[in-house]
């Protein structure tokens, strides 16, 4: 069963599981993760998600809500973006109302 911990601010963390992998699969997972600039655990999560989706598609069932699926797609797109550093301190943003 997955364990759930609390973060320092009191909010619950995502459930955690432990998996024992053969050495070969662990090496392959590490290679895939480095090819996609991901952590090994994030790559494992992505592969598990894809496997579960294929399984339910094959069974003709949908146990994943569309809301969670769109959130996962959005998160995956954000993770694919490159990290950009700010060149200087952020400036004040001014919002203007449209005059009619």
C-alpha cells in the first residue's frame, strides 16, 4: 500500500511506493530518463502512466477522469519546457484598464 507523508507546511505529499527492479531495467530506466532530461522517478511515473492508459484502452474501460488527464497533460508540457533564468530583478508590472 502507498504511504502518504506530510510536507513541512502540513500539506499532504503525493503517495509513495517502493519498487524493486532488476539491474538491467534500472539501467534502461536511467538511460531513458537522461535522454528526456527527467529524473529517474519521474520517468518511472511517466512510463507507469502510459502503461496504465494502454491497459485501460485495451480493456475498453476508462477509470481516469478527463480532468486529471488534462492536468497531467498540462504538467507534462510544463516539464518539457526549458528552464530560463532571469537576467535581472523583475520589474513592476503595470496593468491598464481599457478606456471606453
